């Protein structure tokens, strides 16, 4: 019996210490507002892929699409970014809240008017709903090299799955 317990511990031990290789996350929003005869519709979605370079460091690639319509006039943008995310705790498991920092550099194409350089730096945390899926609130500072310069803060809430 003790040999069976020893065998199970050798097999189950590595399974419990599972490490992830990939993460996929997404977020989106839609707003339709009207004030004083002005109608504004805004939709945005963001998809990101990450590859675990270590238990705590993830290389990321993201795509964001934003469409804005004001009284029938459209403005849209598409941006592509490459970056990294660092989890402060390697124990990614159900019920844990794991803080992270992330950043990226990218290109933004606004309404087909050429591309502008984008920088983004942020902090956040991953609250694990189970051993591989989390809800990730974050706060990021954004700077786009437009003329005039575009800067600001973005609060986000993402759903992330790891495998």
C-alpha cells in the first residue's frame, strides 16, 4: 500500500505543478448614447495572445478595434501591439489574486490616415475563477504619437484562459 501511495505522489506531483504555455484573453464594449440631438455609438473589442516564456513572464501580441459613430459620421481605428506581462506570483490557481505589470509597443491606424506609434504601460491583477481562467482588472497609461499627442488612462476588465 505504501508503494502505491509513493507511485501516486510521483505521478500526481508534477500534474499539480502544471505550468501553462499559452494564454488567450478578450474584452469588448458597446455604447449608444444621445444628448441634445447628438447620437454617439462606440464599440471596441480587444483580443490578445500570450506565450509563457517562464512561469511568470509572458510575451504578448494584441489586436484592438474601435469604431466611433457621431451623428452618422464614422471614425475607426485598429491597433496591433507586441509586449510582455509579468505575474508577481507563479502560483496561478483557483481563488488566488495574482498582481501583474504589463507593457506594449504598437502601431495604431486611425481611419486609414497612416500609422502612429503607441506605448502602453499598466498594472493589474488576475483573479482565478478556476485553475486556468481568470478575470483581470487593469489600469494602463496610453500614449499615441499623434499630432497633437494622444495620452490617457484606460481601465479594463478582461477574461483570460490559459492552457
